[in-house]
């Protein structure tokens, strides 16, 4: 039987020989560093045009699509229908539940006029986009995936930003403005 003490201390000539390759390697390290030559690198100048203001993964619904969709439905989430990666789950006649690349519900950050909205009901019977009428929507922006810090981050699915259309006012001295829209829903 071999005692534990003999194994830890090493027994015989082989114990000292096992450290020789390690000692040779450590002694050669300063020589390897000295043998390296400093290489002069060329200066490289890169010029490019900016790709735009929108972050990667951002898309915005075109104005013509918004105008056509506003008058055709009472579903505000329906305005997202043609944006890449978006699918909708019907939740009644007021608003659908948006899903972006398969993620939905609380994994999406939904903002209406800069305010974060979540469903007020635990069963999500009133989705966040039901709080704005589609005829009041001025713009819709979608940031798919993890959103940039400039948008607030804080979502893993997407950030949906809905801004209401600005109100129309007349300037002092102008005739009163009268306008309206006809819908089919």
C-alpha cells in the first residue's frame, strides 16, 4: 500500500524531472518576447456616408398606409399589420394583441404619446393599443428586437411607439377650420 505522504511529496528521481520542461518553458519566455520584431502598421482612412437616423431594426408605417387603415378599422393594432415581423392575435373588435417575431404581451414595450402602457386587466382583455382610436394615430414606429437606449430599452421583443396626430388650429384672423373623416367600420 502506498502512503498518502509519499504521493504528495513525490518519490524518487521522476519527481524532480517532471519540473524540468516547465522550468525550460519559463526560462524561454523572455527570449521569445525579445525575438518579436515591431511591425509598423499602415494608416488606414475610412470614409462613409451615414446610413440614416433610424436604428437597425426600426421601421415606420408609411403615411399612406396609416391613412387607409385609420378609416377602415376600429383596431389600432391593425395599423402594424404590414410592418416586418408583426403578427396580430384577435382580441375583439377594439384592438388586437401584437406579436413581434413570436414575442408579445409584456415582452413588448408599447408607448402611446411617449407614455408606457400595459394592459389594465390581468387577462389582457384591453390591450394597450385600445387606448388610442385609430383615427387619432399620426405615426407608428416599431423597433424589433432589443431596442436602443435612445428609445428606452427595457424590452426583449420590440418597442412600439404610437404618436397621435397633432391637432389643427387656425391662426388668429383666419376663418374657422372644419374637417372630418368618414370610416367604414
